């Protein structure tokens, strides 16, 4: 095992492999069409299958060394039945071509090399002519040509440069606290990336959960490569040409995030550890007395009896049901940590039932594999087996009965303290759903399958409610079961900037529910750093602060009176924006398009912003530019094309240029796209404290009056009834000219109806006073501003910022507003 560990270490340190060891595919000897869109090719001892799954999606499988293609199972892929595309075939002496309406796959015969072209015949991607798909012993690899102006993004959780060009990186889930920008690999493995060139993109998903690596030009300036230590070549090619289209198809292939419970989008507070029970109560009381909104408090490993999962420490938590009932009454959900290691203890129920059911990973001789983690010597559930996943899910019944509402899966790389590889021995045996295989081939999917077992188990125990699971380790497709965070980071400005890059990379790699430990898990941040990190947290889907056991307290009120006020207002803004945030997350669940989007995602033709990872869009309409430098009170922002309103000042900026804006310590710079409308709500102390009333829509007219649309989404926030039509979706259409503005809010789609409430439109008007305002073709009364004004229907002008406010009842039928300035 030490030899294998050194092999991994050596490969991680060496950016290249001796090419002389590799044998590439020879000439095609024979071929056979399996159907109109699939061809099977033999070249020497190799077998290659090329399958056009959809107009823009191709699957390539290859066993270079003479074995037959296996069954082709995948832990990631959930969609296997694609509507057969119309494919034209063309054969010549030199190549076979499969052409859909979107792409052409050209398979060279001498030697076997594969190229992808768009429908116009322009080359998109091609095997390297001298290497292509190759094998060395059990290792397999694919080499591609690398144009000098092509850039690479994705690969999930990576700490280095956002643009992967020039990097060598590996996939091997690893527990590495206090990682740096050059630390690789980290906790999660998502072997999916984009190539972007001349404003167009393609995508590649290399579906192999063994140790794998990606080299984007560190080995050679004119080629990149990807491969694995074992298994077969199995990759999917997404033609694009936009990142949005690629990600939508990728998440259709591997699954999308389920719509999360609304409370999980509130502020979350964590520490290793809040114990005993009195400390948990003190934290909860402090949030409420300080009037700082919070929805979630976490329990780390010290709530357990001797770190045994599914147990309570009777001394520190003598009455957990009463504690959780009291916290629920005050609006708090409690999330409990659950690690995979099961302490070997014959008096421990989870161990006894796991042993009796043969649910643990075994050694090659059939004995149970054991390793040290927090409880001491532990056995590890074999989450690759359906029987074990079912057993695991049943273990949650006691904690569910106690009132725990969320589940934090940690240490699930899996991390083991006392083995040479710091994980389960690589020769250990899993009894997978697809047959027995070694841990080496299943390591990267262990954490994902643990979250699957957790998610599916809790869903059975609490039918009709949306589970919330948070994980540290995962694989492609893991977003189906859990949100993710960036692991054990450090309280430093460098890690703050890294957190942004990592969240953006994970977002475009298919995992939209992401966040980092606000303030840093290790070390102690200054008040300024904590405040700036918390401000970024407004716009990360997971807004969670966390701290290591030996650090001073890091709650939002721990940095003095000035920062308490600043941090309170920051969290207040998160809650005010929840209607917009929830709608963006619903879009992510439905389409795979993430909330956090780097500038290249929607603007791959914008060369200025191509590598930008210090600003991002949140949804389609917010542009966020966090302050990432200590002491900075101004921020330079590259505005994309169009027009953008400064949220704080209301100033309208023309896009396509860089602007400098004020960034005092109490606010994060962000902008709203002209033509957008942003739904907001009143500030509450927790998401379910009160119904949204009023629903306030911030309207940002386009200066040219062009027609724009914004979509709003609501449901009950917790159940699955939205799947049966119990939701509310409405579209606000803006149109007009310099002299008028018309707003039409559509009647509700769906059968969900909120409680009776008011509807407020707040329209930026650059200080222009309307001559007339009509509501549903009837004149609306103008009111003078007074304390009672905001509770009365009608309209008024805020002299301070020049905004027009119109208030009316929300009956969820169509609303038409017309504002005339002449």
C-alpha cells in the first residue's frame, strides 16, 4: 500500500508522464454500425464506441488494450435514454463521419483519431494526431490539440487560477485542511470542463471515478490531456456553443439540484462545537436579542456520545427533544453532523446492526476493513451497495424523531487517520450495485453515495418534505443529493478570494448550491475581513459561518459595536433579497443554470472579462463585485454590455467599460441590469417568521424603453407539492419610452396562493415626477409622504432617491401600471 501511495504522490508532483510508455490507437481494422447514431470500431486490440446521443452530445468509450467494452455503468449518469437524433453517415477511405444538425464527428481511419466540428464544418476539438487515445499498462489517457487562444474552465473544487490553462490537476477526494492555492487535489472530484475559444465553447465530461488527472498545457504548450489510473476511457463531448447550453445538457445527463427548502437559504451559524446545550441556547438567544436574522444552528461532533454517529451525549444534551422543540419555537432549524465512520463497539447499536447486515467495506480476505477516525477504530459503510444505503437511511430515525432538520455529511472523502493513503486501503473491496471492485476504483464516489444514502433515507422518514444535506466530498452529479462547501479554509484575504473562485468553479461544474466557511474555519479574521466575507455570503447560495474549536468566537456580534451594526445590515439584505434568491435557485433546480455565474459564462465573447473571477452575476440580473482587498474603500468593476444601475446610488452606467465605485466597509458593490425587476420582502428574523407582506418589486427601467421580462416564483418553501402544480409563477413585462413606462404583471400560473398581502412597485425614475399614474387603467391617487403613507394604496415620490412607489393589493391576477411623464 505504501508503494501505491507513493505512486499517487509522484503523479501529483509530476506534471508530465513519459510519453514513450504510452501506446496510442492504431489504424481502424473494422467497423460496425450498432444503430444509425452509433459505430463500433476495432483498431488493433482496441475497441471504441462512438455514440451520438443527441444533436449536441456524443459519448466516446474506448478500451485500448484488448478487453471488451464493459456494461458502461456510471455512478454519475442518470439519463440514459435520449431521443435518437437524426444522424447522417458518410464513409471515405480516410474517415467515417456522423453528422447531426448541430455537429459532425469525424473518425480518422489511419490512425483512429476523433475530431468534432460544428454544423458549418469548423473544427471545434480534435485528438492530438500523434497521441489521441492511449494506454500504458492499466492507465488510460486522451490527448487533444490545444490552440494557443483556447481557455479552460470548470473541474469543480480547485483552489488555483480560475482559468485552468497552464495547470496540471488531479481528481482524488482528499481531506487537506488549511489548503493553499496550489494544493491539489481537494475534497471533491468533478471531472467536467469547458474549452472556450473565439467566443464559443465546448464541454467534456470524463466519467471515471478512479484517480485521474488533467493537464492543460503544463506538459506541452500545444496539447492538453486527461486520463485515469485504471478503468476505461469514457467521456462525453458537448458541442455547445454556449456555456449555458453545455451546462444545461450536462446537468440533464448527470442530474440537477432538487429545489431546496427555503429555510436553507437563510443565514446559518456553525462552530466546532456548540456544546453543551446551554451554549446552543445562548447562541440562539443572542441572535434574537441582537435582532440578527438566522435560520440554522449546527451541531458538530461533540453532540454525540464518544463521537458515535446517531447518538446524543447524555451529559451535555440531557433533553435533546426539548432543546430542539424550544429552538424550533424560536424559528431555528438544527443541522447535525454525521460522519461515515462507525465505531467498533459491540454495545453500539449502529455497529451491531451494520455488522449483522454485512454493511461494511471489507478487506480482500473478507474481514471488515478498519481505520481510525474521531471515535477511534471504525468500520466504514459500503455506500456503493443499495442494501447498505437503505440500512444507513434507517439509522436517522432517532435523530429525525428528536427534531433534527438537516444533515451535514463530513469526513466522507473518506478521511482515515492511520493509513498510508489517509483513506480506506485502496485494495479494500466494495460490493457495489454493479459487482465487487476495489476502493481505488470507487474512492471518488464514496462521499457522493453517502449523501445519496442520507438524502434518500431522510426523504423516506419525512415524506413530503425537502431534505437538506450538506457535504464536503462528492463527485459529478452529487448535486442531486447535497449542497457543498469548500472545506477547511483559513481566515485570510487570500482564502477569501479563493473561496469566490472555488464557488464559481463549482457552480459552472453542475453544483449550484455552494458556499464557503465565512470568516475562515481556521484562524481568526479581523472585523473587516469577517464583514467583507459576510457580504459575499449574501450572494453565495449557502450562507454559513463556521469556526474551528480552538479559535475565538466568530459570531456576527463578536467584532465590536460598529461591525455588529454592519453585519446585521448585511444579513438583513440577504433576507430582503430572499424572493429573488429563491427564484434563482428554483431556476437552477429546473435548468441546471447556477445562481453564481462567472463572467465567462454569459459573456464568452468578452475578452476583457474572460478570466475574471473577482466579480460575477447572481442570477441573470445582479452583477456582484465583492471587495477582496484589505483596506479598500473603492472597487473597479468591468461592466458587461448593456446598462447597469448601482444598487446603492441608483446611478445608471453604460456597460462595456470599467467603472470605479465607492465601497465603504458597510456595503458590497453590486449592480442591477437595466430592464430588470427584483422581488424583495420585509426583513424577518427567520424565513418562516411571517408571510411575505408586502411583496416589493424593485423596477429598473431600461433607458431605451425596450421590452424586457422578469419572472417571479413562489411556493410554500418546504414541501414537494410544487411538483403537483402548487406554485406561483408570474412575469413582469416592462416597456415604454422616455415619456412613459408600462408595467404588466401577469396573472398567476400555478395553484399556490400566498396569504393576503400588498404589492409594491418601486420604480427608479431618475428624479422625474410623473404627470399621471394609472393602475389597471384607473388613475391612482398621489399621496404625500407620511408615516401612514406606506400602509395606504396609491403612489408617492421619494424625494431622497427620486423613486416612484406604487402600492396596491396583490390579488395574483393581472396588474397593469402606466407611468406618464408628460
